[in-house]
C-alpha cells in the first residue's frame, strides 16, 4: 500500500472539484470531438483526430492521478485540533525576521496545494521542515540559498 499523503480539507475539495469537472465536462467533450473527427474520413492524416486523442490521453491520465492522490490522502482539518501554539501540518505561521523585523505568513500544506504567492508552503519544503514541531515564541534558523535567516514564530493559527 502506498504511503499516506497529508492534505488540507481545502486541498481535498479542490481535487474532488477538478475530478468532477474532468469526468462530467472534459471527458464527454473530448469523446464527442473524437467522434466528429472520425467522420471527416482518413484518420492517418487527420490532425483534429490526433489532437483529440492526445487530449483524451491527458484527461484520462489526470483522472487516474487525482484518484490515486485522493485514495492516498490523509485529510487533516486543523480547525478541529486544539490550538496549543505548536506548528503542525495545516497551521498558519506568522514569522518575524529577527534582522529586519519584517513579518511573513505561511500556511503549511500538502505538496499539491503549495503556492508561495498565496503564502502556502509544502510540508516537505525546508522552511516547513524547520518550523514543524516548534512553538510560538521559538526562534528558528532557516537555511536559504544566500545563507541562514533567523525567524521568531510570532503566532500559530489553527484556521
């Protein structure tokens, strides 16, 4: 059996939504496009047919990928966990740069949910690995390409 993959409730909902769209909208459209392209005759030189088949392969592959991820998912809802101030998967962490006093905020999420622009970092990222298990008020040294940066954990939210 494959290893369980942590995922937030929001991440699971997004994957289920994408899976539903692929199965109910995209798959029937590509099947119709293949049928229409077949009616145009010679399949060897039919670019529409080959494009539709390629699209069908992509859709079926993505459906299998999402179903695999959902079957291996361990959905963690931090809103149901008592806030102890400890950094765990799914929490939102406010960090204060010890040198510049600049504050940043990250939510620790699963691999597929990570989006640095939205403030969501993967549980396997160096920053998240350095933070998990620490508490509010702790100072954490995080290695980045240009050296090491020290952050104080200002607040841990279970939202």
